[in-house]
């Protein structure tokens, strides 16, 4: 493809008219490399039109030749291009491009100017594009390259491309950077002592100022001044009498408004982990009833919409769940917003590997040889920046109550080993060859891990000293003996409930938490029987793509919910343990086919289809866009792009975005008739 003159039609691209942000949801996409696509004026007319968030891998066929770890889906290289306009009134303001995440190795250009790269596909980033921006009738052209050639770079499905939303942002000359605000409060005698730590930028040649208000109440001394062409930091202290407290049962939120136009939702709560008495929220003891979740959503891949998470969380809430672990990387920002709104505690997790790679299974679990690509290649250069950006992004969320700097980085002999254990296996090593169980002095020494843990913990505390830091240990029998927990605030174990009593005695000053646990009643009873155990996180709350045992299954079936968001038998079993009003399974319908819409917005509609008997279902949409069909059957390798799919256990979910005012969906089931669903 060559170059051509850029189109000037203002109606062909979105326009940012005032200070604030504009989501960039419409892109042109090309699968494969296109070395000249960074240029302004590049001819992309023949490219596919896609909606962001977008995952190109999940739209490809399943193929047993691909890696089992990532669900038998391919990777590759993809290019995206879009255009937008900036109103002339914004000239003189600061302009930024903000990305919530691109998997992976993103490179970004605007108007032919190169902005930079970001290897990590799970964390957001921002570029100042003020010097390159065009205003009025002259469009701005953005090019994004996502390089993901090594499909087997993860132990689970990652997705590929612009899997999260991007924005163009305009800020006034005096502003707070996107990561520059930290709100925290100390609860005291029924009131709250607020502290706001804030970075300020004055990009003008005149003196400027900002002010802060909480639900309309001005904070501090009112206005704060910033010197021309300067940066400064300020700390505001304020007392609030009798604030409404945030909790899972009453997720009360406030809006912190800055005069530069930015808004942050915050909350007041006192979260405390006690070594002898467990977890307390707002002075009341509470057992953490948590689930681990991956970031994908079945047929949507990693391009998950807020509404999809909202439906999932509502069902987990009804099960009695009160906490989410973001396994094992930062999730989309909208998930944390929902946890704030709906009342979920969050363990926010940064990494699955540090300096060295874990085994990535490509032909089924524990089928050797494994692949060893992965994030470790970027950790030495980017690890600190990725961790800092995670903490700064999420530290204002009242739902976030702990930081995890790693998951199972101490997994036995994968890759670290230590002479304290001449033979060791992990929680998932039933078929591990004997040679891989034995101590090998040529493997990296696990003594390196405490050094890294201490460095990461120090980084987190520098950015947020108000929350505990932990890592989820796979082999605490070793890690507790080589100093892994010396720099951390909690003992967090994946499984290993049998060590709770012994290690509570060995480490009397550290709280204990089950960071990953089975669905067994014995594992939950271990929490109930011990006041000092803070709670547990089930593996997992929801089925996910990848990390499969082998073909033809393309995902993990460890969840309480299927990938389609439907309740499994273990969902109701857990509800009986966790919920004060446990839901009951709905009976199969008397009619051959029924459909119900689950949504409280005008965005992504989720239609739950229920059949008296399983059948092939076909879907056609009028006045809307079909995103996908998902039955939750991870052994059904029908391509997710098709408009037909067989139901599983009598159920199927249909994801649709209404576009026109009278959008509708026609659902036909072989031998069961049809039903029409009106979306507006």
C-alpha cells in the first residue's frame, strides 16, 4: 500500500471540542506488518474497520498447531490507524494520547511523528502530543503497531492488539498529570483526616492556580498557585466529619474534582490486616471471600466491555463473593471502577514472572518441552516503571486493599531451585518428569528472589505507603526459609492450608491470607477455623481462555461461572457456603427457547438464551453490531467469528452493541423455533 492525500471531511472522524477526553473507538486494522503505515497520509482505505477494544487473535480459527497455553489461538503483528479532530478553541491547551493497554510491544505515531514504545500489554500509558497536534479542519492521524509474534509468551490467553480503549485528552495549561494525584484518608474518632498529594504542571508563561473539591466541598485553603513554566508538588490536608464509609455492603463513593476538569472517585474506609485476628474493615472483622479472575471473556477474548464485567460481578456478588484478585497482571481500568461501585475488595497484582521465565506449555500441561518466551525479557528495563504506573493508576480506588508484586515466582524448579529441597513439586505437577523435580545446581538460585522482592516492595511503598505488599507464594516451605517475606507485609499462600498453624507460630507479626485456593469445603473450613486467617481467593471465579490441559479444550474450566457468564454447579455450592441468601438454579424452561436481556445501559447488550434442549443457534442483528456468541463450552472450537453456535447445557449468551434506535436481534434454534429481542 502506498500514500495518498489525507481526507479532510470533518464528519469522517470524531472531534474533541473542549477540555476533557474523547474515546477513540473506530480504527482501521491490518493483520500483518505494513512498514510504511506510520506515515501521515498513508492509504488505509482497504483495511478492515474495527471497534476498540479489539482483539485480533480471538477472531482467528482455533488450531492444534498453536500453543495450548494461549488457547490454540495465533499471535502475529497488527497495525491500527485512526483520525480525530481538535476544535480550534483547544489551541494552546495540552494534548495527550492515552492508552489503557495494547498487547503488546506497542509503538505509536501521530501525524508521522514517533512517540515511543511500551512492551507490557497490560498497563496503560500516555504520550504528550501537544507539539504535533493539528487543530481546526486539519485532522490528526494516529498509527499503532502491536508486535506479538511469540504466541507462547504466556501461561494463559493474552489477546493481541488494542485490547483496551484509547483516548485523546485535552488539558488546560495548568493541570494535574494523569498519575499525579493521590488521595488517602486516616479514619479517626468517626471522622477522616484527608491527605491529597498532588503533582502540578504549569505549561504557560503566566502564573496559574488550581483548586480541589470533594462532592462540592472546597478542600484546603482553596486555590493553589503554580509558577510559570514550572512543576511543583503540593500536599493538602483536610478533615471531614462523619464521612459515609465504603464497604462491600455499602460502597459509598465521593467525587474529588480538580479545577483542571479532572474527576476522581474516592472512598473512605479503614482496611486492617491483623496477625492474630484476621481482616477488619471499618473496625469490623470480615472474612475475605475472594475469587481469582483472568482478564478475558470467552468469545470477546481480551477485548472486554465494562458491561460484561458488570454482569459477571453481579453474579459473583450474589454467590457471596466480596473480593477480586486480578490474576496475574493489571486488568482494564473499568473493572476497578466497578469494584468501587459494586463493593468488591481487590488484590491488585502486577506480575507473573520477574527476571527469569516460567514454563509455558504449548502441547498441554506438563508436556515437555515448554516455551520460555515472556515478560521476563522486559522486566529488567521496564519492571519498575510498569509497577509504578500500576500503583499510581489504582491507588485512589477504595476497593484496592492490597498490592501483589508477583505470582508464584517461587514455583519449584521453574526456574529457580535451592539445595534446601533436593526434590520439589508444585501444586500442578502431577505429571512432571522426575528430572524436573530434582534439585539442579545449574538452575538459578532461589536466593535471588528475596532481593527482587525487597526492591519491588520498596517501590510500592514509595508510591503508596497505605496498603500492604505481598506476593502469592507457591512454595512457602522454601520461601519462608530464604527471606522472601522479610520485606513483605503478609504471608500469602497459593493453597498450602496445611502450613497455616505452623507459620502463624513462626511469623507471629505477619497476617496470613490464602491468595489462591481450591473450591473444596476443607480449604474454606481452614479459614473459618482460624481467626488469624484473613480469607481466601478461589481458583478461579470464572473460566478463562488458555492454560488448558490439551486439545480439543481451549481454556480452563476452574471457574464458578463459565466464560459465557453462566452459573455452574460449583457456583451454587459456593453460594451455600458464602451467601446469606444463596441463589438457586433456575429450572429449564417449558418453552423451547427463551431470551432475556441483561443490561442497564445503552451500550453492550447481553442476551441470555435458554433452551429446553441443546441445539444449534443462529443469530442475526438489525440495527446493531454482533460482537459474538458464547456457550461456555470450551471444547467447542467453532470459530468465534461465526453467527452460529451450539448451546451448552441449554444456554448461550449473545453480545450486541445497538447502533440504531430500533435495534433488534433474531435468534433461531434448530428444532426449537425463534425469538426476536428488541434492544431499545
